[in-house]
C-alpha cells in the first residue's frame, strides 16, 4: 500500500534474517505502559505501539499524544521502543512480542521498512489490524500512516537555508539515516528543492551520524575543515542538528558564521536558536502524531474506515516566531 506521498523503500536486508536477529538480539528493552498482558478478555480495548525509539524528546511527545487520546477513548495502550534508532533487531523483538500479546490493534513506526514485513504478515494472519506512525513498513499490511510529509518538510528547510545564505554558496547535510523513510525523505526533499530552485547553491557533502550527537559533531567538524567556504549545514533530526551545534561551539565559530538548520524540537535546539548558534528548525507535531495513530488504531479495531495518510504537518520556527501561538503549540522541550 502507498501512503500519500510516501515513497517505496529498497530492501536492504532479508526480512527473515533480521527477524531471527531480532528474536536473538541483545541490548536493553525499554517499555512503558504498565500491564504487558495483551488481548481484550476484560472487554477493554488494548493497542500496542512500537516506536522507532524512546529516549529522544520527539518520541516522548508522541507518547504523550498517544496517552492523551487513549484516555479520551477509554482504551489501554503500551508504548515502547529501542534505546537508539539504530537498533533494528531490538525493535523487531519488541514488535514480535507485541504481536504475541494479541492486541486489538498494533501501531508501528518502522526503522527498517523491509525487515518488518514478515512479522507484520503474522499480525495480519492473526487478524490484528496494523496502522503506522512516522514511517511505514513495506508490503500491504498497514491500513494507514500518521506522519509528517517528510519531503515537504525537507523542501521547507531548503527554502529557509537558501533565504538565509543569500541564494548562493556551499551547504552540507548531516543526516540521521539512509534506511528509514524519514531520513531518506527529509534528505531528498532538501536536495531536490535546492537542485530545482537554487542553481547557485551547491550541496558539497552528505553524511550520516545515526542521530548520535557525538558522531554527528565529528562529521560536522570534518565537513567544516574540508570546505572552508561552507555557508550552512542542515541536520535532519534532533540528534544530527545538536551534533552540528556542538561542532560549531567546539570550533569556537562566531555565532551566525555557519547557518545551521535543524529538525524537530527539544530544549537543546530551542536554546541554540535563542542564543543565535542555530538559525532555525523544522518542527513536526509529535503530539498530534500520537493522537492520530491511536485514533486510527481504535477505528481500525472497530472495523471503521481509516484514511491511508494523515499528514500532521511541518512548520518552520526561529527566534522571531517561536512564541507565536500556532508554533508554540507544536514545540516541545
């Protein structure tokens, strides 16, 4: 199934091999949501949410939205995700465990769009409806996707980068993933917009730091050293962007000398924008994503129709507008 403007994903790893790795994978499993028992034998609907991660403030905001909607609907949810967004095997282990609980519905955010195909086929065979949030799985199991249109968001970042650097010069990208759809589409939306509309801007480097602050900082410092005329860097998620901010601070760059554009919200990015280190960022509506996916799961479990794609929106924020009512509502710390 295609979800709105979401693109298809290339298969990177055989699904069966990764599922086996997930079942045998090590590492910590982080869970939230109380009782881990499944089913609805007591008459209460149970929805299992498996996220891409847990520690980033973005996922905490998604969790908050999911809990708010669950309380409103009178359903029980669990919300879990791996410690890092590189832990595909651990996420698959969580997904398999969630399916085994026989919930009334599953909401899933795919780290690897191919690795999740086999376990979700199992969910389908058990008549468990599946909906996606943030990023879908390949195949035709999922009924809907609640997410930001990431290519539109990447293009929005490109427009502001171009404006801020005067429509010309060298820029670079520190991405967070070459596998999951958000990383791919936030990158591609930015690249395609620059290439189509701003011929005097050159993207001189694209590298990936897995959303890790330290790795992203090292990448950014190497980019700055290799390209002394670099005017701007775009970080495609919270960890990537803060890595770039940390690199600029460690190099003692004059504030504003390098135009840094981030993605998502969180206290660190908000503070970096306020102090002038970062020019601005693209924020999503993570609380809205959490609310919408629980509503979609609830509707699917009740046999009601759902939309294939719920675009929850993307917004530019900077020091001038972050106090505006509309923007403040989608920022989180």
